[in-house]
């Protein structure tokens, strides 16, 4: 019988360190142990892998890393850290969104002057949210950015603030 060829590109180091899995900002962190660690990923051991999504963040030695599962058993998950090129692409996408978002806020301020009373109904808030989405293409046009999908990070933040599931 032949041994399977090693596919790892980075040296793996056996460790036994406490780690945490972060599913969302509001969810409790899941305690686990990091076993095999490399620059590319880690093997995590926990009580159960049931219910853990494909993508999550891992905290090891106080550093938080975006990750995705490659394989799993009942009690272990093989995790690959998101590569730097993906993080760079996300950063560039974020940078592209800043100018239109600022313009959108200016447009919203012109549309809804602030009032002393902070009494705004939930219906009015939802109406304003829809209006912001409708104004997004114009904000992109005004800033010279090609019109693209409204930033998903902003939508997720709205959902979190409203207590809605992501």
C-alpha cells in the first residue's frame, strides 16, 4: 500500500493551544484546541462540529483569522486560513465603497433633515433603508465609481442592528 502524498505547502507544527471559533459578533465564542498549526491552517479539536458553518473566524494566540473548513469529523475540523490575496481583494472592494457611501450619506442628509425629536417609526426606518438602496446607483454615479451591488457588509450590519438573522 502506498502512502498518500503530502499536499501541504507549509511546515506543520504540533501544538496544543487554546483557540476559539467566532461565528458572529453577537454569538458566544466556541472554545476549542489548536493541534497542528501552519501558516496556512490549523487542525481544531472541539466537543462537536455539528452546526459549525463552512466559514468562520479562528482566534489563536490573540490573533483573529478569517477561515474556512476543508474537512471535518465529529470532533475535529481542518481549517485553512483565508489567503492574503482574498483579504487584499476585500480591502480594495471596501476602499471602492467608501466614496459612494459618503455621498449616499450626504444625499440622505439632504433628503431627511435631522430633527430634535428622535421619534421615527419602524415603518419610516424601513422606508428610509429602501430609499438608501434606491439612491445607491446615483451615489456611485456622482463619485465616478461603476455602479455595483450595495456593500454586503453594510447590509449585514443593518441586519445585526435590527436583530435580524444574517
